[in-house]
C-alpha cells in the first residue's frame, strides 16, 4: 500500500481529509519529537543508477572528471554529469540528508545516511562489452545490488561505526532507481521489445531482492525523452519530417514512451506481489518533455542545444569530443567547452541535464504530482525548500 506510512502514523485515510488538515494532524503527532530525524521517516537513501545520478562513483574508479563539470554549484568537478547538482542531490537535500557518498569512493565517504551505487555509463543488464572498448561501465545493476548486499552484511557483522548506518536503516530507507538510459541507447531506435522487457524485469527483480532484505519504499524514475537530446539529434540522421513541432525525434521519443509504459506495467505487477511495500513509478519523463517543449516558459533560452559542446549550430554537440575534452580533428584543435550561462540551457552536455533543469525536475517530483500511485511524500517528510 502506498499510503502505508501515513496510515500507520495517524490511523486515518488521508484521502478522506483535506490535505492541510491531514498535514496539521501529522504535525501534532510529531510535536513531541525534537530530533531532525523526525522531520522525515527516511533516514537514508540507497540509489542505483547511471550518470544521471552518479555523485562520483565512476570517477573514483576511473580517471578524474574534468572541468567544466561542476562549474555552477561545486565550482570544481564533483563527479556529477552536470554543471551542478543532480536530481539525487536535490532529493537528499529536500529530505534533510547529506549528499550521498559514492560506494566506490574510499576516501572521505560517510554511509550513515545511505550510499550511492550509481556510476556513469551503467546499464541495467550485464554489459557484453568492456569500458575501454565502448565506454560501458562494468558496474551494471546486478553489480550495484551486490555492493548493496555487501554493505548490509558489513553493517550486520561489525560493531556500530559512525560512518555506517544503523542496522534498522534498511527497512526505513528510501531506495531509488534512475537507470536504463544506456540500455536504451544501446538498442537504439525501433528497439527490440523483448530486450526492453528484460530491462524492466531486471529492475523489478532487484526491487524484490531488496524487499527480501527488508526494503519497503522504492522509487523508480522513468526514462527521459531521449529524442529531444542534442546527442540523439546529432547522431541519428533525420530530416524535418522526422521531427515534431518542438524539434524532437518523433520515432525515438515514441520508443521511449513504449519502454516507460512497459516499466510502469512491470512495476504494477511487482507492487501487487510485495505486501506492505511502496513501489512508486516516478514520471520524470513528463517534466523533462514539458521543459524541452517549452523551454522559455521555464526560464531557459535553449532546449535542444547543449551548453557544453563544440560545433555550435542547433545542437552544439560533437560525438567525437565530449564536454571538457579536446581533440585534433583534421589538424584542427577542437575543444568542447561550456557556455557562460548554463542556467539558460536545458541540456548541459548534450546527454545530461543542467542543474537548472534538475531543479525543475525535483520541484515537480516533490509536489507529488508525478508519482504513480500517489505517494504523500510531503506529508511524511517536512521537506526542505529547494534552493
Ligand atoms: C558521518 O555522518 C554522521 C551523520 O552526519 C556523523 O554523525 C558522523 O560523525 C560522520 N562520521 C564520519 C566518520 O565522518
Ligand atoms: C525523411 O526521411 C525519411 C526516412 O527517415 C524518409 O522516409 C522520408 O521520405 C524523408 N522525407 C523527405 C521529405 O525527405
Ligand atoms: C504487513 O503489515 C502488517 C501490519 O503491520 C503485518 O502484520 C504483516 O506481517 C506485514 N506483512 C509483511 C509481508 O511484511
Ligand atoms: C587544444 O586546445 C585546448 C584548449 O584551448 C588546450 O588545452 C589543448 O592543449 C590544445 N591541444 C593541443 C594539442 O594543442
């Protein structure tokens, strides 16, 4: 049941009450508590994902990330595939938690409020190739789950450590998933339906494994409208009739919609199999599509043009030279550098969103309107403002 937590606190059906009355009752119930922990019933987040939610895992394992990544918020490369904070960073801040330490980072990490298993280039399914050939990370979802299990085993066998969570955290934590974009990009357009259902099933299987180890609250982010990405628009040959009125690739975006529907149905099935669990499908796709379609409405100037890239034009994306890199092409030194105003761009580097976009996404998510089924996050948690 998605309303499990709210019900167990109040004994009331929230839907029978105007939300402000319900909120008031919750405040009354929580009044005696004074610790910040009582601000939210999620004392930790465990995240599984790819570059969209990596907070430094990939870069802890492989050579360091380069400027201009991190320029807006961290003022230096901080392992995020953006100019600033990722959606997972904003989520942690909203719940009153510190940024998540990457599980792979051995120096300065603190897992007392969760861990981040996400690494850039990760896939849901086991990769059939290696990083140094195609750039696909070896830390696919199954490996990330192994790492989670290892962390849990260590917590149970060790005496309490202040850099590790308490033993009861696994039942109380929020488990988040933001992964699948690389599986999808692999298959490409006209994707193999069977392959896509393997991807969705693997996510569902991972949720069940976590549930068997005590996890109860799961949020799965769907895939972004990849057909609006500067990278997709550059890499896939197309003409005007392949694009919609917003300049996005129609067939590619339709294929993403098909996958998202499949994921949604798979999670419905998972939900029905797991008692007392909240399995929430988070429709970030709708938020991002809206921003790509109406960038100006959200304070942006550019939708399908990358801030950090090279070549200019409609997309400012060169698949041979990624953001922060230089390469000699036809004896010309081509450098992919950042624009001076990332806040005016939806897309940071042609593949990932700017911090400005991520901020819009998190605000929309926290409003509760993009959860399926509805989940009263803002009633369970005294959410901190996003700034
Ligand atoms: C880890 O974070 C917790 C909570 O913020 C803090 O109490 C603890 O001292 C930290 N441990 C280390 C080793 O930094
Ligand atoms: C546009 O490209 C598609 C194939 O991608 C092709 O079927 C169509 O005829 C092309 N239209 C024009 C006007 O060139
Ligand atoms: C579900 O919650 C109820 C009430 O708290 C409890 O009795 C039951 O054992 C739980 N079931 C599972 C599978 O955890
Ligand atoms: C290419 O240009 C970049 C940025 O100006 C510079 O850092 C790099 O050293 C240049 N590379 C070569 C081979 O000249």
